[in-house]
């Protein structure tokens, strides 16, 4: 059906929009429809499952020791506020356009096809690379636990060697394949597995917080906000982009150090937006999507703040370990048992992070293929399980191979810049859709539009500018490749182009 009435008069179709009504009609085609089985609780569990990962076990110590001191708790609050601004925008879109694809689908309805393709290509990078990175991290924790039990794995099966580059991470490879099978078998099974794993993860985090409270010393909180000091100047592409452009040199410690720390601990929140990709598989998306997105974010922010307060109270921030702050803090107070508990919690936690990132990846790919921007072959759902099994299998195998053969720690920041870019696009989309389609029923309305979305854009851009210039360069190359693919394939195969 033509959507010319929603297409801008200029742009030669590059900014043609897909109406919300058409997006919803597409979900009613039997062989291209996803099965609705998720509740608000399922979505909250997914959100908590993907957000809480290595960040809660690692970043706390690094930021406290190098950037913010005990005020790290305030840095988590600041980062949580930035995410909350974006979450309010996601909640409006997810309840108004309850279709798979998250920011991709939202952009198609408000900013046009080219922008939708760009953000979809961005999400492919974010979720695929994020899944591989997390799988490699999970493998590291599991090998550590095996080593403690006296079962050391051969080096050749533990990932590429730093010197020779030879090796295969069999654990990371196997994890992604197993999770691929779980996702193919159905969302309800995925939700049940996630619920069990998240319960274990939260129990471990709760034990650590409660046990740590018994070793907190008030003197360790002094000074709560250490005296400010300039960060060492970066050079070349390693320097933050804000320094290269504006000459601004970020500050460690002090009040401004809290905001510098927020740009670092923001990484621990990445993933809450993946909840929006499950909108089409939610029973009552207009009601449950906002609840799931906002509830998971609030729960994780509270846990992060609690952990940071406990760890900086157990050990003075200047003495904290950077690589394993919680585990080493318990060792410092004479309780090494908890180090094993923390490693176990991290390994369990990363399982759900990996699965839900993979879920988000497949749903975005599915939505793009259903619109013709990627081959329609991948938009057929399984006749029995009702899942997008073709993109799930394809992406699962590809990501498993990448995780097995590649050491990609240096590329992890690409996940963060991709997430922030999606935040910017979604916030702008809320403003545009309010103006172009004021008639739409919005079960949840972002408050204070356009002020809140504008503030969300500004906050996200600021955090992006604090990322290294090298990250921006790699991100630019990836996006340029995406634009080439759009003009070579997506533009002429788009269903919107054929219907108009």
C-alpha cells in the first residue's frame, strides 16, 4: 500500500516514511508474524539480564580508583539519568509502534528510510559485536573457574594467542551456538531460561552487597569527592574526540570527574534498549513495554549504586584493584571465598547478556528483511516455534565463529558509540513523529517534549564525544559501508519503493 502521503516532497524517496499502520499490518502476515508470549515481568527480566554483566564486577573499581573515588555512586546515577532520558523516548515509541526492530522501526516511521537503514546497520554492529565480546568475556570467567578447580584448558582452545594470533576459543563458540538453539526454540523458552539465570545472578549480587556491608569503614569514604586533577593529555586517535575538537581536557576526580566517570560507567548500562526489539512478541506492548524498559533500568541503577558504595567502603578507593575490584576487596578483608562467588556470578550473568544481545540482533535483521532492505528470505518465521529462525541460525553461526577466532577487546567501544547513536536517533524521532502524526494513539507519552528529547540528545552526544577519535573513525567506516550496501541493494529492493 502506498504511503506517499507520509513521504516528504523532496529527497527522491530516500526519506520516505513507513506509516505506523503499515508497520502493524506487516506483523499480521501469517508467515512473517512473530508469536506474542511475553509479559511485563518477562521484559523486565530481559532488561536486567542484559544490563548486568561485567560492568558491575569490573568497572566500579577502575572508575573509583582512577576517576571519581567514592563518588562513583554519583557517576552511576548520572549515567542512569542519561539512559532514563533515552528510555522514556524508547517507551513512547515501543508502545506506539509495537513492532520488531526497535530504533530501526521507530526511525522508519518518523525520519525516513535512509535514516532507518543507517540506524539498522548501526544496531547490527552494536548487537553482533556486543554478543561476540560478551561471549569471549564469559569464556574467560569460565576458564578461571575451571583453573581454580584444577581443570586447565589447552591454550590453543582458549582463544587467539596475542603473539601468534593462532587459537580458537571453543567455549565462546559453543556458548553462542547453544544460545542460538534456545532462541530458535521459542521466546517463552528463552524467557524461562533468562528468568532462572537472572535469579541466580541477582542472588549473587545481593549476597556480595549484604556481605560487603559488614566490612564497610566510614573512613574509606573520606574524601567522598577527591580533589580534581587534569587527565594526562591524549595524543592522536587515542585522545577523546572532545579534546581534539574543542581542546577540552577531561578531569579526574572533583565534580567534573563525576561526569567523566559517567561516560565510562555508561558502558555498564548498555543493553536496556534491546528490550524494545521484543515489542512485537509482547502480549500487551502498549502497557508492558514502558513498564519493562523503565523497571529494568531502575533496578539495575539501584544495584550499581549499592555495589559502588559497598566496594568503596570496604577498601579505600586508592587501593582498589582495577581488574577484579570486588573479588580483591573481599580478599583484602580476609574472605577470599567470595572471589569465587563473584566469578561464578559474572559467568552466569554473562550468559543472559549474550543471549539477549543475540535476540536483539536477530529481531532487527528480521525487521529489515521484512521491509525488503535485506533479502526477504530471512523474514519467514518458523511454522512451529514462531521465531525468525533463518536470521537466528545465520547470525548465530557467524557470531560464534567471530567469537571463536577473534580477539576483539579493542573494538568493544564500537558497541558503546553504536548505542549512543541509536539514543540520539530515537530522541529525534519522538519529536518528529509528534509533529507529523499528532493523531496517533500513544499509550505512553514521553513527558516534556521537545525539551526532554533535546536534553537526551545533548547528553548522548556529550558521552560520544568523550570516546576516542579512533572509535569514531572505525564507526564512520562501518557506517559508510552500510550506506554503500543501501544504495547497491536496499534502496531498489525496498517494499516501500515497490509500493510507491
